[in-house]
C-alpha cells in the first residue's frame, strides 16, 4: 500500500467526489417532470434567468436587468463567475432550448460540491498529514445540512461556488504562508522573494475568483487581516523575519486591488456589499497595515514591551479611524453587515441568527468536534510557529462567529467542520491506534505480563470512531431525508406554475426583450411596459416562468411599494401605490392572507407588526387544566387590506351576518406575553358592536371576524380590480391573477351585482354599493378576453333593469 499511496489517495478522492454527486442527485426523480425541471428555492430561478441571458449573449454578462424591480430595473450586485461556469457547461453539453438549459444547469451545484473534495483534502494534508486530508475529504460530501441543501441537484445558486472558491483561496494562501515559513524571505536576497510572490500571486487570483462570485469574499480579506495581526506578533516574539508575511499579503491583495478599477465592474456607491471603491480601500489598507506591522517589528526588534505598546497605540488609532474617518466608517459598516443584527435579520431567513436547534440539526455532534479540533490546532501552534495552523484557527473562529450572527454563513462553516473533525480523528488515531493494536496483537503470555490495558489510547480511538461515525450517520440521514422529502417544500407549486404559465401566454408583452443585454445608462422602459404586483417571495418566478416584470423580488427591491399596496386599507390608497409602481396585474395566493401575512406586516411596520390586524389570545384546551392554545382573532382592519380583499373576498362587497364577540383579560399571562380569552360567542355584527359598547367588566371586549373569509363588518367592493385567472377553486391554495382597470361607470343607487364564473368553474357574485349615485364596475359583460367571465348582465338588487358593459368601457377606451 505504501508503494501505491498516491494512486490509492487519488482513488479515494474520486470515490468521495462520486458520493458527493450521487447523494446530491437524489432529488432528480422528484424535480424532473418530463421536459420541465423544477428548481429548489427562489433565487435559483433568477440565476437561471442570468444563465439563459448569458447563453444567448455568451460570454457577456448583464450588470443591469430590466426584467425585475419595475419601474427602475435592477443593478446586479454579484459577480458573473457562477453564471459563466453554468452557461459554459450548458454550451459544452449542447443545451440550447430552455428545458435543456434548466436541466443541465441543475447538475452544476453537485459538480461544484464534488470539486471541493480535493481542495479540502489538500488543506487537511497541509495542516496535518495525508490521513487528515483524506478524513476531511470523506466528510465534506455528507456533513452540514446547509452546505448539502445549497449544492443539491436543482439548487442553481452561487452559494456552493462561494464555498468552493473561498476554500480555494484559503488553500492557496496557506500554501504561500507555509512555504514562506519554511523558506524565509529576505529582501537582501531577491531569489527568496520570487517563490513566495508566485504562490501569493496564485492566492490573489484564487481570491479574485471568489470575488467574481460574490462581494462577500471580502470576509476572507478580514480573516487574513486578523491573521496578519496575530501572526506578525508571533513572528516578532519568535524573532522570525516578517518579510514573508509582507510579500504574501502585498502580492495576494494587490491582485483584486488592481483588477477592480480596471474591470469596469465597480459601481458608484461605496459599500463592501457591492463591487465598489470600498473594496479597493480595504485591500490597500490591509497591505498598508501589514507594511506598518513590518516596520514596527523591524524598528523594535528584540523589544517585546515596546512592541506591544506600539500595537496598543495602533489599536487605538484603528478605532479612531473606524469611528471618525469616512473610509473607516465605510469599513465599520462592512463589519456590521457580517457581525451585526438589523431589520433583515428577522425578515430574511438566511440573515437570521443561528439558533441552537438549527445548529444541532445541521451539524449534530460536529458542534462538539469544532472546539476540540481548534484546541488541538492551538496546542500545535503553541509548540511550533506554523502560520497555516494559525490561519486555519482564525478562519474557523471568524466564520463561526459570522454563522452565529447570520445562519447563511453555515455553508462556509461546513469546510471548517470537516477540517477540524479530521484534525481530531487523525490525532486520536495517531495517539491511540498503534498502542491499541500492538496490545491486542501480542501473544497471550506477554499480555498477562502487562499490568494494565492502554485505556487512554483505546478510549481516544473509540471516541474518535464513535463521534466521526455519529457525525457521518446523522448528517447523511438528515441530508438524504431532505433530498427525498424536503425539497418539495421549497419548489414552485403547481398552482404558481400554472398561473405564471398562463400569465406568460395571456397577458400583453411588456416590450422588453427577455434575452437581450441592456445597459443601465440610456435605458428607459417602453410605453407598453408594466409591472406585476405581488409579494417579494415570488418575484423571480414571475421573471423566469411568466417572463414578466415584477415590481419587487427576493432581493427586496421596492418592497415598501408591495407592502404599501397589499396592506392598504382603502382602494384610494391602494390605487396610489399601484399607480406609482406602474403595475397592471396583481398576483395573490392563499399564503398572503395567512402564513405570509405576518411577514408582509413586519416589512410594512416593524414596530407594529401584526398588532393592527390580528389579536392572538390564549384559549383553554377543553378538559386540560392550565393548558392553552394560541388562537388568532382577526380584526376588521385585517379584512380591509388589499391582500385579503383580493385573495379571500374576490374584491366583492361583503356584508356578514355574524361576528365574534370576545371578552379577554388584558393582563398577559406570564411566560407567554398573550392575553387570555375569558368568554365569547357568535352574534350579528350589530349585536356584537352593541355588546362591546355595553361591556363594563374587567379586561376588554372586542369584535372579531368569524374566520379569514368572514369579516366582523361590511367590506366594500373593489371597483378597479377584476379577477382574470385562478389556479384552483380553493382560496387557501389558489394563485389568483387580478387586472387593474379603469372601470366602467353605471348610474344608479343601491347595490349592483353580476354573476361571475371563473376559469376553474367556480361561481361567485360580484356586488358593489353605489357611491354618489354611481357604480364603477371592473368586469365587462361583452368582449372579455379572459376565461373569467360574467354569466349575465349587471343588475341593481331589487330592480329589473340590466346593464351591459363593454371591454373598452372597463379599460377606459370608450
């Protein structure tokens, strides 16, 4: 085996890569339906939109997209590398049609996950030995639910590319550091500089590849900065020459600092989250800081007390710089983006904090192995000055802190988990395996002469095997379960797919070429263009499937426009919002009036949340003492919102016959924060209102709706919105498309009504009360181009006259 060590290692790595692909291919059967391949998540659909555009304009990358965020369009804030890789593979595979492009692209994430295997092996080998590398390479295909989920078949997003190229950078960077440590650099001997500079140049290009995936790569410049400070101090204490570190950093970060200004990628804004001059400042500051540390070390050579005093003064200066200078504040804002909490942390799932339950679900016993691996590396670092070990410690700690703050970084942490687990297992095997095997291979006579078993060594081996096996088994079970059953929860539903396919075939072309590449400068939307109003969760589906232009999207562009419309409690206010947004069609679904409603309310008013719309009360479980359920009770304001009036009430006049009269204790129950229901019953809305006025007991009384479709009071009809499509008759699951129209005027008093039959065969009556002696009706009775049609003419309740309405009148053309 020793003679074939390289071949066996290569075979093992190929096997691990094959495993990485095969386990990630499990969702294939569930996602591929004939020629249609569904994707996992929401952002994947937009990445496919970019891939399609790049295939059509190869290799040009569109930095501006008018097919989303109407009416401004979207400046793209991430790099072209992932779409370029995917588009290139599609072209090589001969994928030209949309179904073929989607199918081939769906395989790219598993392939990139497999490509991470040899990189993890090489890092493990560098910080340990061949065994450490092989163990790490064997772990990375199956560990971490987050990394696995973001690299399965169908998850066409740049997350796996972020992990791959950041790992490549770390490998190249520690290779330069390790070489410089073994072959000291001296500025007096130029031949010592070139090898380190060449390795650092490779690290710089590896960093650039990561940067071309996402500006988030700046996190690894921060890691390098923290490492540089600690390593510079270690070098000074050991009397090690500081030249190697200076060469490594200067060359590595000169690459992106030079590339960005020359690339034309940079935007005018100054933020580390964008390709902006802030990045250039950051890289130059890192180089300058390394040079300063070099100068301090040379000037104070052999003087430890003075050196640390200089470092303290440097730290104070850095704090002042971050607080007071414009560039420093820019850097501080970037740090806050990684390690701070804000509005987005509660409203965007991947930016939320890493809670313990989710951490255990993703990493299980790996949470115990991370600190153990760090301790082993720290002890080795204490004994010997190996910068690759120190970098791995700081890399792991910084990514762990970032993950605790924002769970999206969990997929970065998967690499560190694999490496640190491998460090522990390799150490345990090295510590205990030989002693254990030697003992049990001894003849019986020699065993009897020994006083005791090598218990510490046996325990170390057993513990390593047990923990590593548990990590692999639990992770594999979690990931395979998700691949088999979980992906269906994060794919586009049949209702949304049918609604958007209908929209693409039955609504006017917005006048923007879906496949064309546009420049922001000089672009303006044509007169026939319009937006699609919906919640931001669905924006990418609208762009890709319907090839229409959403007002908002999962990047949260114009999200205030969407909340302003969906939560408007008067048609006048909603009209102002939709006119400002340039929307012609509105798409709603059952979740907007239920599960997604709290998120919409939160984005609309973070402090108020759902309080204006829903009152949660503790309701005793029958037959169980001191056991309560939290039940939502809906206020009238809830039913007045456009989201509910459209989705649940079809935009028609609702005059309920019953309501809930509720009495409750206003003192919240300890440990819950909710008030307790003390009594209630159904009655007519008028009786309920009178009972509230007459209530004089303790606590409070209020009137609520009976259910999500039955308000406690009259809800007027919408005059400018007509249903044009629904995916199913059930409003709880149906996706509905409404058109915003001018409306036709009919003179009269009272209540007018017309029967409507939807495209699914569902029947309802559109009713509207007159205002100032007139009705403004949204449905035409003649020439209606949609499959949702009236089943007769308008008629005023109690009268005999009928009224016809033309399509031109509804659209304001006649």
